[in-house]
């Protein structure tokens, strides 16, 4: 279906984009990669009267590492992140970026758009909540930096005001002996996951977990931090018993719904299996092993 008619504005600077959004009011929307917004407009679930295109604004596509932080411009595409040479230091970001949808979507979709959309099935929030992540926002009143935990308020809802933009996503580089894994289980390549799990572990020594973060995706109105599952691993040896207890706690923390991707019961089972697998991969990576991981497909 064709979208409802809209006016198109191409902003040349952040200031101009903010001014346009402010003047055009609630009926105007930012467009970045268009990979969430355009499908919604074509289905007429979104009917903005105007679009403000931010793709020509300079300084929003960079990915750089400095002062112990990775700074990703709002317009960094999933594919740019996938191919950025960071796999050694933060492999969980590669797991996430490389598995989103298909190559066309990854070439267009942006990290800023994904977080601003706050789709409960989106991969970036699940992945980035295992790390210390902040979102740098800019609006008419200037800049503010918001921790990702506070940035996403609910399904499709963030703290962003109508005329405020995501400018940059800032991720603290994890310490030594720390690594993660992001596993998303999908029915086929271009669809959203049925369930996903992101785990970041910091080891005290080869077999003892010092710190753990476990986040569940697609099984609630927003990504769920499974704190009880984390507690099953924190300060304990990593073995079948502790990892099994973490998986059980994660299953309990999940709040899945029955839908076309599967039943709630099925998703809980998936969450348990994904937690076990992701903890194993994260631990091996934290010990310095190179392990391939990412999105997994039914039937493979
Ligand atoms: C077939 C298909 C499969 C997909 N599968 C997956 C998947 O498996 N996993 C996954 O994570 N995602 C998936 N996606 C979504 C994809 O990752 C999108 O790219 C992403 O969700 C949105 O980024 P975007 O740049 O395209 O944003 P847009 O569609 O341009 O915008 C999305 C929303 O964010 C707002 N916005 C965009 N940029 C900014 C900004 N800088 N500041 C403030 N507001 C902003 C827009 O106004 C809009 O409301 C899929 C998409 C498609 C079409």
C-alpha cells in the first residue's frame, strides 16, 4: 500500500532538524534508515504529515573508540557496526549487528533509529543493556545524556521529546576478562526474533563469574533485565548447576505472549536454552577464545 501523503524536508544540520520538528509540530517525524517507519507508513499505521530526513546531517555516522568508550553516531548503520573492527573487544555488538534482518535492512537501518523506535522485538536495546550504554540526545534546550535503562520507558516509548533527536550512542568498553554474547532465535532471516538473549560476563578467574548481566528480548513490552538470573551467577563458579539455575530464573523473568512467532510456553523454553548457550559462549570469549555466535534460525 502507498503511504498517506506527506511533505518531505531534508535537514542539513541538527539545528535545522530540531527547528523543523519544532515548527511542524507533532505531525512531523524524523526519518533515518526508514526501516521501521516506512513499513508502518505503508501499512498506514503511521501517518505523519511531514518527514524530516536527517541523513544529510554531517557528523552522525561515525564509529570511534576513545577514552575507553565506543561512540556510535545515530546514523551508524547496522552494517557499519557489523564491519567495524571491534570484534576483539566487544564481540556482542558484532553478534547483534550482523544478525539483524537481511543485508538490505542492515545497510539502511541505524542504531539511533532502532533505539528511538523502542520496538520490543528490536535487537539493539537487548544487546546494549548488558553494557554501560548512554544515549546522547539533542533538542531545543540543548543536550542531555540519558542512560539506556532510563531512555526506553515502554514499548515504542522513549524519553525523547517530539523535537529531540538521538545524536550518539556511547558504550563503555568492558574491562579485561569480560565478554558477551547476543543470541536471537528466528524463524527465518528477514523476520524479528521469536526470543533473544544477551549476556555479558566478567570473570574473576577462569571459572568464577565476578559480574553478570542478562537481558531478554521479545518476551515483554521492553527488554527485560533478568536480575535474579544474574544473581545465580555472580560470585559463583560457572558450572552446569549455576548456569541451569540462571536459565530457570530467566525463564521465570520472561513475560512472553502467544503470537504468530510462537506460544508463550515455547518462548519460555527458548529463553532457557538461549541463556545456557549465551553464558557458555560469553565465558569462553571472556577467557580469550574466539567463538562465532549470533542469530540462529529454526530448522538449521
Ligand atoms: C523486514 C525487516 C526486518 C527487520 N528485522 C529486524 C530484526 O531482526 N532486529 C532488529 O533489531 N530490527 C529489525 N528491523 C528493524 C530495523 O533494525 C530498523 O532499521 C530499526 O528498527 C530502525 O532504524 P531506522 O534507522 O530504519 O529508523 P526509521 O525507520 O527511520 O525510524 C524509526 C523511528 O525512530 C525515529 N528516529 C529515527 N532516527 C532518529 C533519531 N536519530 N533521533 C530521534 N528519532 C529518530 C523515527 O522518527 C521513527 O519514529 C527489521 C526491519 C525490517 C524492514
